[in-house]
């Protein structure tokens, strides 16, 4: 895997996962794989996140593990050291962009406006996360900017559901969507990994 464009082709849906207990990470990854989803974005939002990435990287080789919610240069390095195979940022500052590029990993930088997307394109980055997708204009926004910016491709994330995902995936500028609906908090709390597999199957079928 060498660039962000390839990340857009891994799966119609990239599950955005928040774990409070690192021990849940490998079972969640296996449950997603069993449902046909072979990528996982583990967000750096909890103290357990880095250990969770390490566990998935070492115990579940069949899934491509990435780190999400990378907001600082330090986190970019920590996630890389933990074994992340790609990085996702919700937005982009110059320092963060330099740090994520410096890791050598493929990454999806976040953009939520036309100017943010254009700034990334100026750096040669044509694959990005569109975040937060629904509050930023959703499908209508992406349709509108495909005219002036047809070369850019997106992973819209934020407020997307299994119901709204198909309207995003139908756009030529969308490679995949991201969402947390595959790993609901209550399913994680109950360690209901079968439910996660069922949600993953439904999401994988959107491809
Ligand atoms: C993210 O970080 O990408 C989003 O919080 C995921 O958004 P969702 O919870 O609305 O799917």
C-alpha cells in the first residue's frame, strides 16, 4: 500500500472504532473480518487506543489496521510505532501534515471545506477524508465540488449510517465511507461480537 488512494479501495465502509478496553480490539477485528470487512480505523480517543492497535497488528494479520483521530505529530509517531498501517486525521495543520507524511505510511488527511481540500491537492494529496460529512453538507456538497475539483476522491465520515451510505457510495468521487455504526457502544459493552459481524456483513454488502 503506497498512497491514500489505495486506502479508498480496501472496503466500501471503513469502521471507525473506539475501544475503552484494549482487550476488546482483537475480538472486534476478528468479528469485522468474519463479516467481510478487512480494514479497521482505531481512533486515538481513549487511553487504550495505542495498545489496541498493537494487539490487532500482532494478533489479527488479516485485517489492515489504521489509526484514526490523529491530531498531533506525536500521535502520528506513536501510532506508527504501535503498528498502524495507515493514518487518518480529522483535519490538517501544516505540522500535522508534515508529521503524517514523514511516517511513510499511507494516510487520509481530513478536509471539510473547498479551500481545505484545495490546499491538500496543492501538496499532491488527492485522497482525503471528508469530515464531518453530514454537518458539512453531505452528498450535496460532494456533488457540488465534483465540478470544479473532479480529481479529488473522498472517504466521507461523520453522521453516515447504513441507510445513507449508498447515496455517498454512488458518487464517482467517493471511494468508501467511514462510520462508527458497525461497532456500537452497547455491543462493545456487552462483548456482543456476533452483532458486530452481522453489521459488518451488511456493510460489506454495500460494495
Ligand atoms: C470519525 O471520527 O470519523 C467520526 O466520529 C465517525 O463519525 P460517526 O460516529 O458519525 O460515524
